[in-house]
């Protein structure tokens, strides 16, 4: 299992079924997390925010282009698409 999949399972155990599918990509992971981060901001859910932003930060710090690129274009670039 790839390191990013292990991280997803560590931070978001409820995504286990999705993360174990071979066609589930890091881009899919961020697609799952965007609505969650918006909801967490609206509800003041600091624990969820910590986990989501922690995962995005971890991806951003990796040497693998797929990881830092996914964090940039599939997460950070879309944080402010809606209010």
C-alpha cells in the first residue's frame, strides 16, 4: 500500500473502502476532502480541519510530484471556489 493511502486511512478511516480501490487516486482523495473542509469551517470543527489540512500539508511536503501537485491543484486551488 502506498504511503499516501496509509496516510488517508490514518487521518480518515471512514474512507477505507474508497482508499483500497485500485482506481482511487490522490486526486480522488482531495475531491472527497474539499466538501468536508468547507463543512468543518462552517461548523467550527477544528479537529476535522486539523486532519484535513495536516494531510494536505503532508502531501505538499513530499518529493513525489503526484502528491504535492494534487494538494495544489485539487485542494488548495479550490478552497475558495465557494464562500
